[in-house]
C-alpha cells in the first residue's frame, strides 16, 4: 500500500510567497486580487495589501519636517472640498444611486475626480454602497457599527481581504463601460498622478515664487497625505457615526441618523436617515434648513446642461411627519 500523501498546510512557505506576491501586485492592479477568501477570513487584516493605506497616514507626520505655508493649506483645503464633492456627488449620488444623468465623457470625468479621493474605483465604491443599502445594519453589512465594532465599521472593513474585490453583480449597469472597468482595476494611477502633480507644483512655486514659502514635499504632505487622510476619515464617518449619533426623522429598518455637523463636513451627506428613507433622490436635505451643498452644486451643473433628470424627493416623502 502507498502511504497517503498529506496536504501541505496553508501557511507553507510557497503558499505565503504566493499570497505576498498577489498582495504586492494588487497595489497596482486590483484585478490581481485572486479568489474570494473563506468566510473565516472576513475580518482578517491583510497587512501587506494595506501598506499604502498605512503609509498614507504615516505621511502626515512629514509636516514635522516640511512645515506649513498659506499656499499649502489652501491647496489642501481646496482638494478636500473638490474631492469630497466628487465622492458625494459622483461616487455616491451618481454611480451608486443614479440620481441624475449625464453624458458618457462626463461620466468618465466624474469617475476620475472620484478616484482622486483615493477610495478605490467607482465600481468598487458603488458595489459596496449598494450592498450596504440592501443589508443596512444586518450581518451582511460589512461596515455596520451595530453588527461590528465601531473601529471596524469606521476603517477596519477596508483592511480585510474579503472586501478588496469588486462585486460586479452589484453594478451591472456600470460594468458595461470598459473605461470604468479599467479605472476600477488600475485605481492607483490617478492618485499617483495627483501626488506627482503636487510635488511638481510645489517645486515650481519654490523656484519661481520663493516668497510663498512652499516646496514640492510640503505640497505633497499637505495636499496629498493630510488632505486625503482627513477626507477619508470624514467620509467614512457616515458609515460609523451617522449610524450612532444624531436624530431620526423616519422609522427606517436600520439605525441611520441625521447629523447637521456631519452634513457640513461632508457637503450634505450627514442627513443619513433622510437618505436611507429615500435613497434615490439627488438631494439628502429634506427641509430648507438642512444644508446640502452637493445638491446646490448639482443644480448649478444642471442649469448649465452638464447633467439632467435630477431625481427629486417626492412630495409624499416630504409631507411625512413620522419620527422614529
């Protein structure tokens, strides 16, 4: 009789090497993510894969060496506002909810602007968000603070291999566009171009206008590392804080809440209970005093013909007085 061959353990050196290689390739090509992980890995952090995420946060410490200048702070603030608008208006209200229409070329421009926020590609972002609405605060909701810990709902979920791949089944209306699939797969290109452009801007200003007190590395630290890190934590607070802190106008099946100061920081996303009650609308502020800068800017874009068919909040929704 022949001895039964034993199966090599999953943690064998060749297996670890393959996993390391796959993770390194996935930094540049999200299509190299490999097979879906086992359910037991759903909350396992893949440290090699998220090393750029760690570097992003660590890069903020560069301020200790590069200092600051008014122009660097202005660029950081401007990029925060521009990219927050791109996330709220385009990644969220357009790609995730199709709350208005636009042309195909502008759709790609919207995707590029959203990608500059360093929150992966438009298909990945929209797929996760659509799944969130289908299973809000249920076990299938990967970033619910009621199902998982607060820290996991805020940022832990993006570190898990289980949440790296794009679930194309959630976005059949978007995967038909090859340019969006390309951007989703190679989602590192736009952030790297932004980083390089900021360095060049700071370097040119240092040479031509030394009185501004800026430099290439200062512009990178403030315009990329600090601006992007703040942008990330404020935007994902809608996953964590907006399901725990605030008021509830509507008795939704989830724990979504309205929060005015989150609405200010996110250009209108803080009216989260309103949004979960009626996700299809272009605007999330249901009352005149509920500030929603994203909606105001989208109306301006519609006025000049860049977008059209903005979906309103139906009168039957606005007339409801239900409170949870």
